[in-house]
């Protein structure tokens, strides 16, 4: 079994940090639902500003709030305004990732959706594994 990207939020800006909360990351529920992040799912967080890399679990925040709040120990790794990448993984084989077609939201400076893409893994004409990134209107 291999580990593959399952869902991703790219370029999300941190809107809060609550050191005294019991842990996790609170994310806009709409963002989570669109890419397929589930409540209490473990995610990796990569801070593009500091290089910090942490793992924690997702809590759904208010839908439409555009929130990204680091809680508990995770609050020490990010400052409000930092740009982060949040990714979940799944285990399986290449056929599983081909079937899943992971979704990615790319966020702008104010946490509005700037783009939506899909990771499409497939076999080329020679039977080799290949991939492409599909944008809106390009899905097969």
C-alpha cells in the first residue's frame, strides 16, 4: 500500500491561533466539504512562511467563514496571515488514486476561492502511469 494525496487546500491564510484550545485546526466547513475533508480527519499542514510542518485533525468551523484557526500546540507553528497548505492522505494502490481524482482548492489572499483543480492520474497510450492537473471545465 502507498500513501496518496486525498484532498488539499492550497494557499489558505491563517485567520486565528488559539493556544488555550484543546487542539486541532478549525476550517471553513464549505472548504472541507468541497474537497472532501472529513471532521476529525488527520491532515498535514505545511506553513509556506516558516517551513513548519505539523499534523493534526480537522474541526469544521462555520460554513462560509473562510476560517483557518490553529488550536492548541498547533497555534505555536503559525501566525495570523501565514499561508499554509493543508493536505490529507489515503492509503491504497494506484487504481484507488485514479478512481478518487483528488480535489484541490486554491485560495487567494482573503481566503476566497481563486481556483479549483483535480489531480487526474491515468494510464497513457503506452500503458504507463501519468497525471495531469485539470482545471474548471477540463474534467473528462
